[in-house]
């Protein structure tokens, strides 16, 4: 779900920027900035952190009953992703890069929720405030060179492997009454 979320957001941004700026080539790059490579004149989208969503409380094991059978599974995880949108352009095209980044920010503000393909989960997007010292630390970790960027939080990433931990047959009240009247080994 993490990869699908990032791919969907990158595609949505790329489609919008190509239409809005009448571009023929892709301007989005779903990868971190490579400090050893020269600027590639693209908007980079990349993951910088994953955290557990705490507003939903603590999840417990899930169970369901259908047709006299039950199953139990692990709780669903709700995560938040922190992503960076960075304009990585050479000096001569710096203004163009900032303009494209501004377009991407405007798109996210106007479309602050989206659903990855083949899912019914809405992911929300919100900008994250970051102090200059934290920003400096973050870009130092990423390779040292700062690029105009926006840090965003993507909320409500649901992780569910769908693995069933236990199954069984549901015992109804009638079956337990029959067993107690006729003994443990009575046929029902």
C-alpha cells in the first residue's frame, strides 16, 4: 500500500503539471535526490519517514462470523507517510522549478485527498511545518544540497495483509443445550 500510494500521488501530480504547464514530458520523479548526480530538472517525490497513526487508538484482533464459521486476524495498521516534494533543477532553470513546485503545492491544496487505484481508502495530504534547523538536518541526511521543497504528511495508509490467524465453527445456544442434556458425546 505504501508503494501504491506514492505511485498514485506521483502520477496525479505529473498529469496535473503536464496539463497546467503544457508539457510533453514527465516532470515527476518518484525517487530521492541523488547528491552525486547533476540536477535532472524534475520534481522529486520521496519517502522520508513512516509513523503509526495514533488518533485511532489501539487496534485489537479482528474477527468475523459468516455461515457458522468464524475467523480471527491481526489488527489493521494505520500509518502516516512523510514525503518530500523537491524541485531539483539546474541554476538556469531554477525559476521554472520553483514555478512547477508552486503548481504541485496548489494541486495538493485543491486536491487534499485521493484514493490509490483499486482501493476505497482516502489518503489525506497536509503540509508539515519544519524549522530551518530541522530542515538543514534533513537535507544533510539526504546528501547535503538543499532544493526548494515541501514536507507533507500522507494520512490514513491502511496496512492489512489479510492473514487469518485462526478459524473455527460457531457454536450456537441450541447446540450447547443439547450437549448439556445428553452428555458430552451425544450426537446432535
